[in-house]
C-alpha cells in the first residue's frame, strides 16, 4: 500500500480534493468525509488505469502540508 497526500479545499457543503503527485485525479463532494472517500476511490481507479495502459505510476513524493500565519496587513482583500 502506498500513501499519497491529498489537498482538500472548501467549507460548508462544497469540498474538492486533488493529489499533487497524481495530476488529473480530483474529486468533489458535499462534505469533507465524502470527498476523502471519493478521492480514495478515484486514486485507486486512476492508478489502476495508468498501470493497464502501460503508463508510469507516480511514486508518492509529497510529504505533507503546513498552515502558516500571515500578517493581515500583507493580505490584500478586495
């Protein structure tokens, strides 16, 4: 089993996710839990399809994410 990083964006009832190591593999759902589940399924299908077509399967390389604080005066809001 391989461990891939996914990035989840959204709030409320609109979430999306993608895998930085697997371009083109995305999911969208109404909840965070659902988008994680759909992403797990999408990754499986995507990687299986790459193997079946003889394409290289990208190795996991992204290691995580970090939330950072940015001073409010540096953030331009319109």
